[in-house]
């Protein structure tokens, strides 16, 4: 089992940037893929990005491709999400999660953190 704690959210103007962090404890961090998801009020949870266990393969949701970058630092048990060119529609609570598998697909994500709120003003 892995425990996850997200941080780095906040209020930012459209066009701005934020970097989210996720600290993992418990299960061996370097052996599974990690991902970011988001959920806005009244909407279903949406896949944002994933990174393979070795940091070589990536997968991005269509709405963030080219603007967001996922990365990991296994030495620190940390996952990151660099978010650039933010838009009001990126407003949501962002969650990190661990995949059951080493690679970005198939997606069987679990062990959710408590999330961090990102609000983008227009």
C-alpha cells in the first residue's frame, strides 16, 4: 500500500504556471507508474497525465497535452506536475495516484491522495 500527499495548488491567473508535488510513502515507489487526475465540481474525475516506473514513457490527457509535464524523482519518492499556460477550465482538485502496473497502460490507479486545489482566474 502507498500513501500519497499532494501539495502546490493555489490561485493563479490565466496564462500562469503552477507546479504540483506528490510525496509517496510505503510501497516501493520506483516499481510502478504514477499519474495525476483532476476533478471539478459536478464533473467526473479526469485523467491528466501518467509516467512509467522508469520515467521513460508518458501519457497525457488531450486537454493538457503540450501545456503540462509530469515527472518523477525516485530518489526523493516524489511526483511532479508542471502546469503552464493555465486556463480557467483547468480549475479542479488535482490528485496523484499509483498505478497497479509499471507502465502507463493499462490504467488501474488506486491509492489516492487527498488532493490539492487549483483555481485559475480569467
